[in-house]
C-alpha cells in the first residue's frame, strides 16, 4: 500500500479550499471547526503539560464522511484554540479507511491516544482495530500496531470508539459494539500495561438487562463518575449515542440520538447496573458523540459534535466546509439530576454590554448582534413569550415558551438550512424562566434554568440578520443582559 500521498493530498486540499472557506460569513468565532472539509466527533479530549488538547474527526479532502484523520488543536482556556499538525492520518494498514474515534489518557508523563482503525477489504467488508499512539511532547505521535483485532465472539465488526480511564493502577475502556443479532451494546476491556487488552464482557446494551429494543449500534460510549453536589453521593454515568431509535413525540427527533443512564459499574461481573431511564442529553437539532474529560480543576467537561450523522444538507457545503464542535460545558449532578453549565471561562470573552429591564407586551427590539451571550429572565408569566434572534431578511431563530403546552420550543426554520423542523422540551408549570444563550455566526446553544436542559442547533441566518427581539402575548416581566463577544 502506498501511503506517501496521504499527507500531501491533505495539504493540497487545504491550500485549494482555505480561501473560499475563510470568506464564509457562517464561519464560527468560538467553536472548533475544520479549516476545510468535514469534521465530526471530538476525540482524545485531554489536558497535557498544562494545555487542553482536542482532537476531532476530520476529512480534509471533502465534505463527506471519508478519509478520516485526527485533527488536533490546543488551548489554555478551552475557547481560543491553536491548530496543530494533524495527529493521525489514514496512512497505516490498520487505519487505511479512516482513523476513527477514540479517547486519550495521560499516564507516566505521556499522552496516549486510543482509537479505532477502520479498514475495508476488497469486498467492502469492514475490519476494526483498536490501536494506541503515544506522545511525549503532545505533538508527535508514535503509532503502535493494533492492540485489539476485530471483535469478541457473538459480535459483528462494528466495534469502535474506545473511551479509556485508569482505576487502581489498571486501564479500562468501554467500547461501542453491535451484536450478531444487530443490537447496539457497550463492552468493557481492561489492560495492565495499556498495550495488551482483555475482553471483560458486555456491560449494557439493547435487550440487555432493563433495556429493551434500543438501536442497532451504540456509538461513542463514555463512562465517568460525578459527585452529587446536594447529597454527596457518587453517581456513575454511561453516555452513548444509540442508532436506530424511532421518534416518540418530542423525543428522538434527530436521525440519531445521544443520552445517558445513571447506574453503577460493577467491574467484577462486569455490568453497568442501570438506575434511571435513558435521557437525551441535548434537545437541539445538532448534537452527537460527545466526549468528556476531568480537568485539573476537578471539572467534568464535555464537548459534543454539533452535527448528526447522515445530515449533510448544510448551506456551507458549497463553501467547502461542514460542521463544528459545541462549546465546552461542565457536567454536574444535583439531587440526582444532571445539569450542564457553560464553563466559567465563557465570561472572559464578554465584551460590550447592553441591558434591558421592563414589562413587555407585543414585540420589542432590544439591540443587535451576531456573536454574543445573552441572559434572559422572564417572570409574571401568563402567556406565550420568548426571543427572536439573528432577525433580518428571511431569517430568524425563535425561542418560545408555549404557555398552553408548557414547552420550550426552538424554531430555526427561517434561514438558509433545508431542515425546517422544530425541537421542543416539556418544562411544566413554571413561574419564571432563565435562558442563557450563546449565539455564534451559525449556531445557537440554549441553557435552560442553569443547565436543566440544553438545546444545541446550527442556524444559518442571512448575512445581515442581527436584530434581537423580545416578545410576549400578555404583559411579561423581562430582564436581559447581552454581551457582544470580544
Ligand atoms: C460517530 C462515528 C463513530 C466513528 C466516527 C467516524 O459519529 O460514526 O462511531 O468512530 O464517527 O468518523
């Protein structure tokens, strides 16, 4: 196999397309995006020698799901990212059809990447290799021959996306997999030396334990613990992206989903004993394959792909790029419930501020902006109310509380995107509502009541759409603070 051209083709593609990409007014200001081409899952999210490292699935050659590499960016504050040389390319026999997703761990002053090598044979059959790469400087990676070749008995070759951690001197990884009867599952592996891995068993899955039919593949599993801030109890979480769920009312409306289970990991059995229902982690149109890490401040930070597989009809494709990652969020548990909060660093990019406080009935324009943070508090609620953002000719994104249905509704149908569907979440009887919203050039992220619910969606407003409008059917008390991003 001749891999000499892989790097060359990447560099050539970047050179050819960069200029057209950079002219696009939908390019994001504070979100990780590819310099050209397509990006998807965050990978290898870690902290090494004082810097945050983010790797991510990247096709440098086009806006489709091919030629996957691991792009690499580093940051000191999780908001300003410096792009590094591509960390892993499909230039080995065991990753020739894509360096697929995986995770990172820092051990013994080295940064290890644990990822899936994707290979298609001459008949188009898949082979999957779980492989390691190691770096002492956080920039150059030495690749090792595969550690896990294909799958354990009873499963198909859909095995990928290892998420690694260390406990009591031993390494563990949870990996997404498909059983021979085509059900999505999560399996546990262990290793004493990080190189040789042992199959421990299936810890969760569709038609396993309490879970019935639940998809044909579970991608990108993540396992971690959080301490409940109220009760002090340690909670285990399993986050994963099942494929094959059917929509149920407001639930599972994206092509594929991501959610979590509370439970308890029993390493001996091994089994993830489930203690909750599956909850979708994000209510927006574009969220998938998140990955978390614990930083040196003890925070569990998560970043998702702001996109979903097989949803590629985006207006940026004509400008040679597609997709981005979400803003980083901190995960917390309070009284048995998961909250997602914007990281505290978000306030460091606050620039010029406008404020508004009054009773509103009808519509009121309170200012303008394209990339900003907005905190809106509504009280004395007795009717529909909300915000219209990035408003202009043929553009608006509407965040509305539907008083009768008691639901928060995100409607981004008025813009350049082809998908016109809305997303909703039931909030129940509320007396007041707080929304913390981050608007970038082509995305919106809405944190509801301190992160009880989050919506992440790409939006494609036309170029000069920048009005911020607050509205209410009956007189409603509104307090707004808005900071333009520096
Ligand atoms: C999830 C996913 C992973 C895979 C990667 C390939 O979006 O399909 O399962 O490793 O993307 O890019």
